[in-house]
C-alpha cells in the first residue's frame, strides 16, 4: 500500500515537473536567439502547453470554480497571439493589441471568480483595490501615458494603449494581492501563479518604458518575462495543489498585515511622490494629483471604517459561536445555563409559578449513528431541532447541550409544563425523514422545577442536575417516558454511584465469582453442558443480584472488562474439567455476551486468543446473546457474529420469545440454537397458550436445524410437558441453581451414570 501511494504521488508530480523543465529549456533557446523559427517554436511550445494545461484543469482536477481555469487558458491564448504577432506588425501594432487587450479582461474574470469562491470579494478588499488602482492609474497617466501621447507621428490610439497597459497591470496586481490575502498559507499553485503574474507585469512595464520613446518592439529579451510567466502559470495548472486554489481559507477579518500594508503604503505615498517629480510641469498635473490624492484619502477613511465594522462583526460572530451549537444554531449548554439563571432571577420568591427545566435525550440515536453513520445522525439532530423550534411556544428556552440531548426551560405552573411535555413528545409522533428512508424514534424526558428567589446560579445548577437525573430514570423505564424529579431519586443516584465504585473494586480485587448451572438432557437427566453465571457478594450488603449490578456495569462502561473476566474464568475452569475427566468431549459451556461486547470488532480475535490460551476447542463453547442484538445489530454486530461462528463457537439466543422474535432474524444471523424463556415454561401444564407457543418455537427451531434449551424448569410436570413437545435440553431449579465448581464436580461424579433429574444442593452458591 505504501509503495502504491508513493508511485501515485510521483505520477501526480511528474507533469508539472516536466513542464517546468521544458519551460526553462525553451526560455534558454529563446534568449540565445538562434533563428526566428526556433524562437517562434519555443514560444509556441510553452504558450500552447499553458493554454492546454489551463483549459483541461476541470477534466483533471476537482478545482472550483470550474469555469475559472478555462478563462485563464483563453487569456493565455490571447497573450500568445499578441506576443507572436507583435514582431511581425511593428508598423501596425494595433493588430497585436487587438489580441492582447481581451486577454487582460479574461484574466481579470479569472481572478474575480477565484476571489468569489474564496470569499475574498469583500468591501474592504474592494476599497483596497480602488486605492491601488487610483495610485497606479495616476502614476501610469503621468509617467507613461502622457509622454507617450506627446510622441509625434504616432496614432493617438496607439499612444493611449501604450499608456493603458500599466493600468491593466495595476488592476491585475490588485486582484492578485487580494487573492493572497484570502490564504492563511500559500500552496504551491498560489506561489507559482503570483510569480507568473508578477513576471507578466514586469514584461509589460518594460514594453511601456520603451513605448515612451515611441517604439513598440526592441528585442527578444523583452519577451523572456512572458516565457517564464507562461511556464509558471502552466506549472500552477498542472500542480496537484490546483484544487486548493478555490477553497476558502481566509482569516475571519482582513487584518492590517504587512502584506496589505506593503500594497497600501506605496499607493498612499504615490500622489506625494508624483507631486515632487512631475507636479511642476503643468497646472493640469497638479490638479490631477490633487484629485487622486483626495480620493485616495477618502477611500482610506472608508477602509478604516470598514476594518472597524469587520472587527466588530467578527467579535459578534465569535460571541455567537461561543454561545450557540454550530450544527443546529440553538443555544449551547453555556447559554442555556445563562438563560435559566435569568429566568430564576426574574421570578419572585412568592410567585405562584415556577421555573421548569426539561432534559430531553433521544432514544435510539446510537442505533442511527451506527447504522447510517454520523452524517445521518447529524441530519437527525437538525430535524429534531427544527421540529422542537416549531412546536414550542415563543419565549420558551430551547438549547442543545449534548450529542443527542436538548434542554427546554419554561416559567409557569405544572399544567403548563405537562402541556409542554406533550408538545415535545408530539415531535416524535411521525417518522423523521433521513436521506432515502424514514426512522421512528422517541425521546426520554426528565423534568425538574424550582421557585424564584435564592441564588440563581445554585438553583440553575440544581435544576439541570435534577432534570438530568429524572431523564435517566425515564430511560430506565423504557423509551418515550417522561418523569418529574423527586428527592428520592438522589438516593438512587447516590446508591448507583456507590455500587459502581464497589463493582470497580470487586473487579480489581477478584471479588466476583462464577457459578455453573447444569444444562441437562431430558431423557437421561445428565448434564450435557452448563451455563457460567457471574455472582457478586458485597462485603457489607451481601449478595447483589445480577439484574442489579449488570446494568450498572453497562452504564459505567465496565461490561467489557466484566465480560472478559467471566469468559476467561469460565474457560479456565472448563479446561481443568476436560483435563481431569470431569466432563466428556461433548460437554459445552455457555457464556453470556452483552450487546455492547458484540459491537467490538476485535471480539472474535480476542475470543480466538482466549480459546488458544486455555486449550479449549471452540465447539465446547456457546455464547449467549439477547434477541435485541439481532433486532438492533447493524452491519458491525452481524459481522462480529459471523466471525465468531467461523471460529466454531455456538451462538445461542437467550430468553427467546420475549423481545424481537422473528423467523427472519434467525435465518439472517448465524445462530445455532435458542433458549426458551422461563416465562413460557412456567405456564406449562396450566396455560394452553404457553404450550402452543413452546410447540411453535420447537417446530420452527427444528425446521432451521437449531438446538433448543428450555430455561427456568422447576417442576417435573414442566419437564414432562417439555419432553412431550420435543424439547431435549433444559436447565432450572429442578436440577439445582448455579453452584461453585467444587459442588458441580461432586454432583457430576455422583450422577454421571444416574438416570432422572438428580437435583444439586444449593451449597454455598
């Protein structure tokens, strides 16, 4: 890949390098003035090469605007015709001028398009250009045009054009300098272009100087600047950085930089210098100098005013950016805090109304980001912001305070706040359009309220914190819920924080254990496998149920660490059992994996290393996942599952039937078995509906070639009912709870050959 990249880079740089070398060679041949044929051929070679290079930029590059470089090519062609023709028509110089003058107009259009694309056509830039053009025009008129006009026996139009060329150059220089002001850094294309225009101006100046003496052509040496100018312009058109020339990269405010001052100071000084040099020649000269001087001073004053206004606008823009979200244009967290403080401060302590803050978090936003990418996620946020703006009444504070989090602030009574919640939730009642599809999402809302009076800053901090706490409570209850904060939530938050800290300590200090619940064959009652279950006994609070600490691990970002620890502990134990003959070769161990773990593209590689480290075959391991993985899993989760299956591990769907059960999911994903949820097993023998559901799951699984395990079997009647509908494996308290490895080994040794459901004593599990 690196070799290919280097080769591509060399190929991209070769054309301009070859062209540059050819240009220098042609210039040397032209200077040697071997023959008129060689001179003409050299000029045509470089000139036509530049025309082709500029005209084909849109075909070779993504340079914008696309019309700019063809205009430069047409301009180069006009200049080429003028340069080639001029030595041949010394008696009729207007023929060469007829080709050259349109070239200046085309070149001016080229720079105008570039400046517009780069955001350089601003008021102060125009004023700077006018100042320079006035000064240059004044100098051209008095030093070049006036002497040329006094030459006898020459048409007035020829003399006028001879003096006009320097003015054209002044305008081009002003446009060129303004182009440089739009760049923070100069890419190679800009450097070459500026140098090329500078050489062209130098050539025109030399012709203007000889024009003062009445000549229109003197020597091939006068054309050398034009040859080098062509070379540099063609080089800039061929250079890979040509695409950068049309991209805006200017400073927010056109500062009084040294480059700008180097252009303006000479222009301002021009009238005074000319007054000394030629002011005494005639009253007309002095009047012209005075008029131009006054105009330049007026423009300079306007320029100063423009600079001040631009600085003020930049300051306002900077302040707006600091207080607003760049994606939606809504106030950000900083401004939201300020606005809530203002509402609290304005509300009297004895007022019947209160300040309400609603914290809103989008449900399913991560799923949109993972499925369609962050650009689509941004589009979703913009659409939600637009709907909220339209739905909320005037005067309500609306802000975006996080990736998918918004804050709404309102002053009123509880009934008004609840109506506000209804308005917010109505924004999600219809699908949101995203590119070529639509998505349906909801939002979890948390509300907090406070009276006026007191310290506005402290009250605002408490409101935002409490609304955030209530929002997380809503998320725990399910998507689309809204909850009003109460003080008891602080206790739950404090408990959760303490639980997270204790869990981190338990992970670091080996405070967790793994127990094993047998998975038995219904015909023999013998374990064919076991499920590894993590257990935690808190030093002060005693046993903590998994349904309590697993969600804490997921929210705290500990689920990967916890899952890795459980997996390695289970594999280590399975390796020991296989080595000492406790289990046979067809015994498998089932280990749970969370949806978040399945979003890790490195998981298959990690599992492969763990299997190799512990010496356990992949076929002896089953990974259990919830149905939500298949429903919510985008391309990444699917790829991880397929790679895990390629390793040879079994993939089981846990708690099947309670979530997003669909035949399509089982067919699209590489699952090898299902585990029927205990809620259906508990009704067997009592509910005909549950029996039909189990029968349907068994029929579907058999048709797809999937293994079946029933969970939560507690009675012999449930066992017999499962056997009757074709279930072959089960687990539950009928055979005992999860037990420590030593207790599992005792049971396995005692009942290896025993028929029937021999239960395991709970022991110290």
